[in-house]
């Protein structure tokens, strides 16, 4: 007999925590807490979850039904790349805070392709970490399901997920793109280009930028997507592609300061005046953006504060305080204006 969950018929043997969560109207991590640490859940929520479990005939796996008998004192961090500085500040601050809290952080690099992320997550979880720090979005449904079934505290960082597995500490990337668009429009620009890496976060920023521009009736003359992670070389190549469109002034939003640096460097080689003919804004506020000549306008994100906030959320949870912190902590960002705009 199949059991309907939402619009899907689910066989009892294949039921997952996520199915119970959907039936009870709660987050998957809440179901895990009812199974593992019911004292951290209100009686009303516990009753809803227990009713859904009984109605669906869900049988928890041994790993989900039993609490940890001991802790490894390790926290696993998974990031897509260490090839550029985007995540360095977050990891440095997070590792330092966790170390002061008595935990060791292990690092895994997942890349931007989800073809083998389930194998990576399986390997990481086999080490029995007490908690996880994961760069949000871009992973396969099977990989996320593993995190849900692991029933350990999880902080998704960098993104601010609408429905996090457990906790999320990050930025609204669509708002970042929209803010850059508003910034350019306020300066009187009416022709724009977007140079973006193809990962989920960068594409979300590009979408926020483009939507704000098109709502204002502005013209997007070039929307170029490149494989992630972005590089300086890709920025230089994009400038060469943009040359034919620079008969009039153009403002460009780059998904990374590395792209912006390459763009501005090649503009100098090609004799394109910046910012008179080409205005450029990057993302990340890397040191090379501030130290370049001309210095590059960029979106500044406080990676140190993000790392410390993520660590604080995990340490409270690991210390037994339960879910007192918000599920989603949205971090601020600001546009640092420099010579390229």
C-alpha cells in the first residue's frame, strides 16, 4: 500500500525524514530532534510529528533513532573551492571559533559539479563529525537527504536558504545583484553587461541585477556565463568580447573580483577608459580589488563575521542549548565605491 505525502505516493519502506516533515508541516531537522532529542522540541510540535510518523508508518533507521554515544569533537566543513579568497575569511574565523570551543575542523572541497557530491557527503559523514558547515545550494537532492538523515546540527553558510536543513547564515544574493543595479542606475547608466560564473550563487546575483535593470527599462548588451570558479583570465577574455559593444558607455557587474580584475586589466591593455567608457563593479572585496590601479568598486561581505556567527550557532547547539538561535541569520553587505565607477 502506498501512502500519499503531498502529491506523491510513497511506499512505507521508502519513507524518509523529509516525507514525515512535509506531512507534519515542519522542517526535516525538527523530525530528527523529535527522534533524537525530544526535550528540545515543544510538546505541540512533538505531537504533530509523532502523529505524522504513526499515520505514515515511518520506521526510523538505527542511526536516526539512537542518540550519539560519544562525540568526535570534530566539525566537517564542505566548500566548493579554495582556489580563490571567497571563502577564506569565513573558514578562518569559523575554525578559530570552533577551536576555542574545543572542536577541530576538517575541510573538504566539493567543487561546483554535483555529479559526485553524494560520494563526498557519504565519505564526510562516515567520519562521524558532530556537526557540519556546508556552503549552501548547488548540491544534489540525494546529498541533501544524507545531511537530513544524519540528524546532526548543520549550518548552511554563504546562502540564506528559504528552507534550511537546520540553520543558515549568509546573504541574500538576489538582493546583492539588485543593489548593484540600483547603484549603477543612480549614477545615470543605461547600458549594462553581466559577467557571471555558472554556480548557483553567482547566477542568483546576476538574476537580481538583470531583473532590476529590466524593470527600469535598461538595456543589457551582454550576459556572459563562464564555468565556475571564475578566473582573472576569463575576465580578460570577456573584455575582448565586449569591445565591439563599447561604442557607448557601459556598466558591468562581475560575479567575482577576479573577473572584475581581469576585465579592468584588459581594458587598460585595449585602451578603454575606466570609468569614463567602462564602469566596473565586482563582488567579494578582495585585496586585489582595493590595491589595483585603478581600485575596483566591489560588494563587500564580512566573511569573518559570517564564520564567527556560524560557529556561535553550532557551539550553542552542541552545548545543549537547543534551537534558541534563529533558523536563518541574514548577514549585511555593502557596496564599496572606488575608482572604477
